[in-house]
C-alpha cells in the first residue's frame, strides 16, 4: 500500500510540473489580433471556395467522360 501512495505522489508532482511548464509556454505564445484572425479566416474561406469549385469542375468533367464511354 505504501508503494501505491509513493507512485501516486510522484504522478501528481509530475502532472503539476507539466501543467506549470505548459502555462509558461502559453504565456509566450503570440496570440493573433482580431484583424489578423479575420484576415487569415478570409484567406482560408477563399481558398476553400476555389478548391471546391475546382473539384466540382473536375468531378463534372469526369462524370461526363465516363457517361460518354458507357453510352
């Protein structure tokens, strides 16, 4: 039973150390401003739109080609 308490104590100390270090790292993070977040979100949405349109075009073309081969 004593060994179990020792192992739990070690685990608690290790976990506490981990969370302290993680908190210190989070303090060093450069958090984006609202303007930077909006700009990055806009870029992502525009790229997603272009990729979706490209894939729709390719899908439409391949569907037509396969239908032509099977007809």
